[in-house]
């Protein structure tokens, strides 16, 4: 099936990652030199911080891309949607990457939690210490290491277990007729949506918002979910198009692509809406403890995050908005692909501007280390998705909505 | 449609089934008869393609209405807050466009929504005092009507009637406005 494409992509990714790795040592030497020169100006900064921040950034990004596959399936079951059945094996394949991401996230937290998360410093909670911070101490009930680890582990376990259930029902449905497995899947989907309603917000706080421990935004859960969701939709679209071009999934027609295009268009605008709502409230209220988040991105650290800030807005709003506006664009493979790649790259920058200023600050940048890390994670993801796609029929059998999907026709 | 001028004569073919009317549209267009419009109690998939109607221009209308709304909002906020009576709110410049984006957005939506309602009424010839053109009242219940504008067709009335009958029309009526 998609093995050829998968192997080629993995090989390419590994080759580039290896050469990226070569540059990394160069980068490392450079960073170490800079460290020497700067002396003790930044007492906490080590060159490894940038490496860990990169691992963290990619792990969060691909966790989102994976879990959205389950999210997509769940709301399609809940809505009893028929159109998406023809390519439902594609979103179904995404969450298989979750266990690896879970291990990476927990490993980074244990290995480098102190470098990435200011709140893990025990002196902040000690009234006798000069570093005592009453604001962070007030958040201790939620932000403490044991509870954090339990929460993070719980997210991955819940998401993965529910996905395994829906996946196994889906595979068993291929072997037997009837609607039993459909209703079972629907039930699991509903449970997942209830779980995800809470965990999408709390995981966004844990993974991203707690980096700037003082700062908080009540929009942040929605904002991260919107970002993850539109990334996942773009990845589903790209995978469907890749399979269709290689001669698989011929049942997917222009009408399915049109709907996927609408989805990307609509949720790019939804992301912009949430982004702007968060930005405008903070801008309008003008409270120093809130504006600091945008100050750091926009003008802090010598302005190195200003470009990613605008890349983020351009690639995630202006670009898909203009490119996907017309009906013809949403029905044309190449235009969909360009828009989807814009969204996939754009939302990397979305997480970049939210994670990097708080973790590496003025030591951030965009070099071979960033590229190499993206390629390592992305090749793993592509391998994971394609190996899942190989394990089952690309078009499910016996799904009660299959006929409807095969005749899906919108004009 | 609003392009109906007075004293025009229509042949109205009445059908009982949506699949029959869809096939009839294809057959009749192939026979060279120009169809004016098909009326159905519910949307029929693929009918607009079969009828060969040109792409709707409603999108352009919506865009222009929306643009009017945006420009109204910009001028309104700029005139009141930036020019006529500048005020400093929350430490911002007296005219800071970012805080007015919700107003730009809302007036854009409002103008395009109301404009589209007006467009709908106009293009369908509907309104409080207007008597709507009705080819057959049963198209609001369970029948499908295909209307043929005689002034736009060179084929004789009798020929068209027999083509309609052959395509599955249960009856063919003449309607004059």
C-alpha cells in the first residue's frame, strides 16, 4: 500500500535528520562558545535548553496532530456523518503515534523539566527563600510535580485507550455485517468527546501555558485546540491526497475534497477568531501581567520572535483565507495541498512563538537544530501513519454509512 | 426569476417524481428545447448541473454588501472616535483600529446578511405587496414543474408538448402572465 511512499519519506527524513544532526554539533559548539563569552549573565541557560525546548515543541505539535485523528472520528460518529466514511481510515491512523509522544513528553519533563518549567523550582514555594513567589505559590494546588505527571500520563492513557477501542471496533466491523460495531464506536466517540472537552484545555495549560507561569489566559484551551484541530485537518487532507495520487482511495471524489477544504477554511478562521479574541482582550485591558506574553513575542529578546509572530498570522489566516476562498480552489488537489502545507507549517510557528520565548528566550532561533528535530518527529509520524494504513482496508467494509459516502455529491 | 416580462407564455410540464424530472431535464435539453426553470418542493441533487445554469453571482453581491459594511464601520468609528470627538480609552491612541475590529466585523456581517435578504426578495420577485408568479401551486406540495418560455424557443408548441409528455410529464398546462 503506502509503503513505498512511507519508506521513501522516512529515508529522506532520516538522511536529512542525520545531516541536520551533523550541523547540530556545530551549532552546539557555537552555542557553548557563546555561553562562555556571556559568562554568568544567564545563570540557568545551557545549550541543551534549546535542544529540549525543540523536543518539547515538536512533541506537543505532533501529540496534537495525532489526537485530532481521534477527535475527528468521534465528532463524525456523534454527528452520524456519512460523507467522511470513505477516508475514515486516514484519521483513524493518526493517533497511533500517541504512545511515543507520551513517552517523549514525560521523558523530557523528567530530564529537563527544571530547564523548561520555571514552576518546578522548589525555592519558589519556600517563604524563607529570596526566590519566593507568592503568585506561583498560589498555583501550587494545580502546578506541582506529582499532580502534573499524573495528569500528563492520564491524558495519553485515556486518549490512546479510547482510540484503541474505536480502532478495534472499526477493524472488527470489516469482518461482520450489521450495525453493532457502529453503535459501539459511537458510544466510545461520545466518551472521548467528553474526556477531550476537559483534557484538551487542561493539556494546553500543562503543555504550553505553564511555561510562562505567571501569565494565564482563559482562552488558551480553545486556542490550542483550534490550532491542533486545523493542523490535524490539514494532515488528513494531505494524506488523503497523497493516497489518491498514488492510486489508492479512488473512492474519494472532488466532493469529499471540497468538504475537507471547507473544513480547513472554516477552522483557519476559527483559529484566527480565538487568536484575535485572546489578543484583543489583553490589548484592550492593558494589564502588565497579561501584556507581557505579547511583549516578549513582539519586542522582547531583541525582536527575534517578531518574524515568527507575523509568519504565524499570515500562514494561518491570510494565506488559507485567500487561497481556499473559491469553490474551484477547494476542489483542486494542488491548491488544497499548498493551503494544507501552509497550515501545517504555520501552526508549527504558532506553537513556536508560544513555547520558545518562555523556554530559551534570547537564545532561540531557527537553525539546523529546529529543522532536524522537525524532520525526526515528522518522519516518525509519517512512518506511524503509513504503517497503520497498511494494517487495514483503506476503505472500510460494512460501515452503515459507506454507501452514502461513496455517493457523496455536493456542487 | 425576475426576467419574466408581461404577456409571456409558458408551457408547464407537471411531473410526479424527482428522478423522472431529473432525467427529463437531460433528455429535453438534448432535444434542443430551452428550459426556463424547474420547480420542486425540495432540492434535487444534480439538478442545477443538469439544467446548465451559469454559476451564481450571489458571492459577488455578498462581497460588495460586506465591503459596504466594512467601509461604513471604518468611517463611523474614525469619524466619531478619531476625528469629531477624540477620546483616550485605556491608554490607547485616540484612534486605535485594533479595538474597532469587532465593529468592522459585525457591520460587515450585518450589511451582507441584510443585503442578501434584500437580494433574495428582489431576485425572486417577492415582497409585501407583490403577487408572486406561481406556475403551479402544487409545486409547494408534491409535484415537480418544468417551465418552458415559448418566446425563447423556435420549436412549435405542439412539438414541445409531445416532447414533455414523452419525457414523463403527467400533464402539460399553458400559463400566461
